[in-house]
């Protein structure tokens, strides 16, 4: 009989694209994941990974086995959901994927409360880009995701994935204190032309949203500096190297020399919790979503509707 833990390791490599990424997600070392797959190769008498450049790639047989593993993991989840539902309390392990600013600004309080009130529930956080996390939920690689979309870029929810609205995160234009816009109480999108912008790298949701917003206002963006971390962007703004649009969640207090200016109308990104339909009855999912919604008003001036 095939070992479920080894199948889970193969599935993780299939989803995340490498042994190292699978290990980081599972909380193992790359060596441990490699050992699991080596044992699975012996069990199946099949080559599952083959060298390709500096990394490895799944063989055709491995892709078929990973697809079967995904089906088995869904069955296991269904069994765990039934048992947990019969017990009437959240138990077991729950993996939550969250984008960076929600992992920083929202999740710590949520995880602390869940740990205090539900000691038999083991919630584990993974910081993941929102576009990636939705697919990971759909494929059963994570149990729940906190993701976001923007007012001009809706979040796609694939079939078999449910979602709950958490709240609206408002966004400000951040400028150096010496900037011409710093003294304004509010500005319009027509004021955004001719600026040097500081933003996240291409391929991220925030980067794509900024480009769409400026082009919709008739401006071709001058993306002077690109940095993933909010703290890096704030340091660049403070140095007078450009301006940025940054949501409030997880931003923290602005450093001296940086001003927030309201953009009219205010840009909004909406936060959602997403989970598989098959896990909707699981108490661990229900209580985590409830806790997320309850904590949102404590981190934002725009609470989720009741």
C-alpha cells in the first residue's frame, strides 16, 4: 500500500515546482522531502524525479501519480471533515495561506486567539501571493487562503472554491514630506501624471493594479524603483526618490518625512477568505473565518459588513 505522507510530498513538489519549495511549504527540509520521494520510487518501482539542469522535474508517471495523490488527499480531507464535524469542535491541522501585508497586519492576532481558544486546532501560516493561493486552495495544497482583489481587478474564484468577504482595505498615495502634493488634503487621478513611481515588481497584484489605474487615467507610468517590501518602499519615498500607492493593512506608522495623501475616489482592495467547498462543514474552517471577520475591524477603519 502506498504511503500517504510520501504521496503528499510528491503532490507538494508537483504543486510548488521544486523539492526546495515543497519542503518550505510542508515545513520539512529538502533532504526529508527527497527521502520521501526516493522511498516512494522504491515502493512503486518507478522513476518519479529526473535531473533537469540544476533542479528536478517530475516524470510523466510522477504527474499521473501526483494527480491520483490529489484525489486521495481530497478523500482524506472529507473523512477528517466528517470526524471533526461529529466531534463538534475544531481540531487537527489547518494550513492558511496569506499575502504579505495580511500575514503581518491581520493574521498574528487571529492565530493567537485561535491558539488560546482552540488548543486542539493547529493553524499554520504560509505567506503566499494571492494569485497563487487561490489555485493552492483549489488543488488541496492549503486549507484556507486570505486573498485580495482591487476595484478594477476582480478576484477569480474557481469552481469548487467558496469565499467570504472580510473587509475593504483603503489605499493612500504616499509622498515625501517635501513633495508638491504633500500639502494637499486630497488629490485626483489627474494629479498622478509625470510622477516617478515606487512599486512592487511585475507579476504581483499591486504592480498590475497600479499600472492599470494610471493607464485608466491616461498616464503611462514611470516605474522608477521596484521593491517587494513595504519598508523598502517607505525608505525610498523618505529619500525623495518617488511616490507610491500603498494599502493601509500591515503598513504600520509612516516614518518621519513621509506623508499620506487621500486619492479621490479612494482606491480599495477587498479581502476574502477562500476554502474548498468540500471543507465548508469543517469546524476548523468555520471558526477561522469567523475569527478573521471579527478581527478585521481592529486593523482597519473599514469593517466587513455583518
